């Protein structure tokens, strides 16, 4: 029997080893899921370090810090301009000679460029009041356009993660042209600014408009400045050109998210929020009294006097109202008190036959939640009253 079991075990082991895939046939595929460290928090970290390396002063900021003339260029996402007041401050800074590059989509730090799979859309009026104010001041309008996609073959050659993106041919100067990648359906026009794409009957991907002594560049997407895409197309050369505009000072990338906690909760956990709302509504439905005529209670239950007494005792026990039963009995015993406590205690002890300690306990001790102590004190008080 043992030999048979050994043979079966050996055969099973051989089959198991034979089913294991060989090293030659194994394919390991590495799928990027995102950055870690500073690059995860700051989508413009590569652009900042690149500019510092090639001789420009650049830094990142979470907020608009009331920049002065020491700053030449500010790159800021439109989603950061959640108040009209902030838009007015930025417009005033531009009028004093500053240059602002405002990206309509894709500038938020919480976006994961490797896993985010949403198609960008045109912001509605009122979503970002500060952006609306800046666009009105510079006579820039936004619209939606169905831009043509790059062929699938070119997507593969560029190593993109199979999401739609588009190439814009920007010509800011007569002697230069830049190819930059863009996403989404945003198209930009301006009655007083310069269209950098020059497409007939269509909006542009980038419009430059003057305001006071400064300029506002409105771009459809922040893709050319984000970490994974800086080395693609002419993004690095375009970034150097922008930094060169700000000859009066450094370049600042604002990446602070303007989303509140509840906005982030809705973006990341909307299913949990909806489920919680349904549970809350169900709880209210069960707990809140219904409106309507009051109906008579037809429920009746006959109980004996002993059951009623037991129920009352349990209520007093749970509520801690036992002293309320004992105090009236003690008051009746103290009615003939002549001011001499010792004589009064001795007299009660002689009449009732209780010891002096039992009389003192019955007159003074407040019983704890101990049934034996309560019963003894009440029994002794009844004995004293009867005597």
C-alpha cells in the first residue's frame, strides 16, 4: 500500500513540474501606473527642473502668492480660478507687465497621466468665475470643436497610452513654428488677440491676448508642460520660449488644486456618497413621523398588579430614582425628632427591636444599585414605621 502511494505521489510531482511554464516562454510586461514622490504631487516638476538646468529661474507654487515684478511668467490652470476676486488680482498683475499662461484643461495636480482616461470637455460658464473674468477682460471666447485625432500608427510610435490627443501647429513668431500635443475639444478665439494656429473657420488651440502692459496666453490643455510629455514634439523648445518672455523675472508653475474636500470626495467616491444618501433617506423615512390624522391606539394588554409593580420597579432601578422611594419613609420617621439624634436613634432601636447600626443605616445610608442592600433598608424602614 505504501509503495502504491509513493508511486502516485511521484507521478503527481512529475506532472506538476511539467506544467510549470519555462523561463523562455514567460513574458514580463511592465505597465506604468504613475509617479511617486514629488513628481506625483507636482505635475510640472520636470518643466521646473529643465528650465533651471538651461539657465532660467523656475519654481512651483501651490497658491497665487501675490507675485510682484520678480516674477515674469505664471503658468496656471483655469480650475484654480474659482473666484472672481482672484481673477481680478491676476488681471491687475498682467496689466502691470506680467505674463500668464492659462490652461483650460489638464492642469490639475490630482490627475494621473498614466491612468486617467477621461476626454476633456469645455468648461461651462460659471464653473470658474475667475477664468470667466479674465476671458471677458481680454475678449477671448471658448467653444467646442471636433478636432481630428492622430492616426493609431503615430500613437504607437510616440508611446502614448491610447488616448485621443491632437497636434497643434503654433506660430508665435514669423521665424518659428512649434508642434505641441493637445487633448479635448476646446477651441479658443479672440477678437483682439492673435490666433497662433490660423485654422480657417475654426478656433485655435492657443490664443495670445494683450492686457495693459502684459499678456495672457490661453491654451486648450496643459499637456505640453506636464511631466511625461515634456520630451515630446517641441514641448521643451516651446517651454524655453515662454520662459524667455518673462525676462523681468522667474517662471512660476501653479499646481495647487482648488477642489474642496467634498469635491474630491464626489470625484473619487461618488458611489459611496450616493449609497450613504440612500441610507440616510431610508433612515429618515423610518424615523420621522408621518403627517396625517392621529389614529386611536387600539392596542390593549391586561396585566396583573404584580406585573405593573415589577415594571415600575425596573423603571426606577434603571433611572436611578430609588432614593425617591426611601426619602418619604425617612421623613415620616423624623416627624417626632426632638433635636437629639442619639436619643432618637436609641428610641427607635428599642421600639423596633433593630440594632443601632441597622437604624443608622435605614435613616442615613443611600443604597447603591445592590438589590440586597435596597431590600434590607426598605424592610427596616417598614419595621420602624410599624413600631
